[in-house]
C-alpha cells in the first residue's frame, strides 16, 4: 500500500490497527480492504464490491453480515452505486454505515478534458465527467433508509472567482453536491487536502464516534 509514494492508505490501516481492529476473520473487530482498477467503469467496480462482500459473508458464515463502509474519492461513487443496485436487486444488505471522504459527487472537469484530448478515454473518465449518464442514473434513487450516510469533505486554500475552494484535486462544490448532501445525516468539512484527509486524526475520531 506504500507503492508509488502513496502512504496515506497504509497510514489509515495503521490507525485501524492501533484502534484494535484486525484483518482477521476470527477477531471481533475487523477491517477489510477493497481495491479496484480505477480505470474501469464504475458500474463494474460496484459489481466487484458486491462480489467481495458476498465472499466475505460466506467466509464468515454470516449471511446477515453488516459492515461500515469508508470510501475515498471515486470509491464513494462506487460504494453508492453498489448500495443502490444491491437495494434494487431485492433489498439492501451488508451496508449499515457509509462514510464518504472527498468524493466527486458532481463529477470532475478533468475527466471531461481527458475524454476530449487523450488518445484513449478511460471508462472511468466517461462515468466521472459532469452530467454523465452514470451520474444521472445514480441520482434517480435515494439511498435506502437502512443506511446511515455521512459526507466528509476536504478544503484548503481560499475561495474566489479565479480559484474555487478545493482540496487540491476536487472543488468543494463537487464534494458537497446538493443531491448527495441532502441525504447525509451530517456534512463535515476538514482542513485537509485530497490525500491527507484519508489519514487525518480528526477524520478518524469522527468515524469512531
């Protein structure tokens, strides 16, 4: 998890370990990590998340498994898509609590630029472009009432016409898209950039609460 200079995800795992969680099916308090290919379309990534949870429930011998889902950036969109399509398939299962960190709920202008100028457009860019079919479809339904949803966002730097308030990668506007904010039990902002919010002690304290 510390490949390519990204240490924040590994730092989060260490925070979880220090809090007493283990990546162990026999342990009372567990954590599990879901990784996916960020280049793929998000519908497929959401399907893979569902398959991962199916496998986990089977390994634990617990068809009524309930999890707290913490998702960063594009992972928030993958998680929401999974929850909604799982609900449509016969009633939401697995997810009890959903916390998103710095997710591009309103899309990313950079994804649209990539589609326009790159020789080959990644499927995920197509889904992340503002106004995409993926985003429009995702907001046709609300999250089920059985899921407690909290929206965390990051912001650094000043706001202004020339430079909207952002976390260094995403604008606050896309992180706080009103279609999603309206569903959150709480919307909380943190003084952190797009990656630093992952291992922020303040964020972790809120998540524990």
